C-alpha cells in the first residue's frame, strides 16, 4: 500500500512505473499465448505477433482429442496430477497441524531436543536421501505407482511444521484452560479449537503444497515409468525438439499448467 500522504503526482508516477513493469513482465506469457493460438501456417512462417491476432482454438482441442487413450493422454495426465496434488495437500495439512500441536502444547520428555532435531532436517539436501528412499519404495513394490509421491506428504515437512507451530503457540492459553475444564482431551482441543484458529496457516500450507506438487518433475521422473501415469509436468517434458508441430502442443500444455496457479493466486488473495 502506498502512503496516503503522498502527493497525487507522486502516486501517478509510482503507479505508472508499476503498470509498465507489470506489462513488461507479462510479455513472455502474452507472446507464448500468441504462438499457441496461431494457425500452423502462421507458426511455420513465423507470422505470429506479440499480441494474439489469431484465435485458433483447434490447437487446444487437438491436444485433448483422444485425451485418455492416445500416445499423449493429456486428460489422464491432468487427472493423475490432480490426484497427487489433492492427496498431498491433505497429507501436509493433517500431519503438519498434528505435529505442530504436539510440539506447541503437549508436554513430554526431550520435546525441545526433538523439535531441534526436526529443524535440523531442513539443512539436509534432498539429493542425499534420494537413493535410499528410492530403494525403500522399490523394495516395497511401489515403483511405478503414485504412492512414493503421496506417502511422504503424510509425514509433513520441517518448514511447514515450524510454520504451523508458530500459529498454534499464538492461540491464547485461556482457551486451552477452558477446554480442559470442560473435559476435552488433546484430540478434541486440536479438532475443535486449534484447527479453526490456525486456518490461515493451513491455507498457506495448501498453497505451498499445491505449487510444489503441481510443478514437480523430479519425483514423477524417478518413480513413474508407464506414460499413462505421467503428470502434466512430466508429460510436458516429452515435447522435446524445436519442430513447429512440437512447439504448438508444448505451449498449449504450458498454458494449461500456468492457469491453475494463477487462479489459486487470485483466489488466495
């Protein structure tokens, strides 16, 4: 927010600079949209413009023709991605809120040491545990399934747990005392008091998890082999090469992947 005491001409200059920067940063997206909506003839001859002047929606309809049974089943990739994203969000919200409540309000031996140990895992690069975790899931018979991408989400993440714990500790202690007087146990306090009050933190975790799971390429690349089980991000990696017939569907899928995060961003405001 700008200072309300700023003079009118100063506000005009500031807003003009911000609008110019916004237009400049949006040019790559608009240029990509122009190419995706241009006819194959225009793309072959490089006749497209920065601002779309052709709206050849057949590029998108062709992409979704036989969307569940073709060599590149975009519809199935989308459903696979949504399945992983929804379960990942549920796993992170449930696990992180429960562990954060345990660290914030429950009393037990070595609680602070365990909390510091959990935070120390944030300094451990994911590349170190990549091979051991892969071997573990392979021995469990879960290779080429979605579960290696989903199960770790139900064990939370150190950052999200720390983030949620800060919200739980901000809940007034009088509420806990009143709940205990009314005979509520720890789980009832967590369910009826804590969860409604930390909803902003849970929404933030949902957004973080969505962004990570939606655009994740490394995880699906390691654990998924069957092309029908690919996610959109991994399916997009299939569109390699510089040929025009490859660029058009590649940009169409890219736009499809960009739109949901934009919608989430607008709604989450």
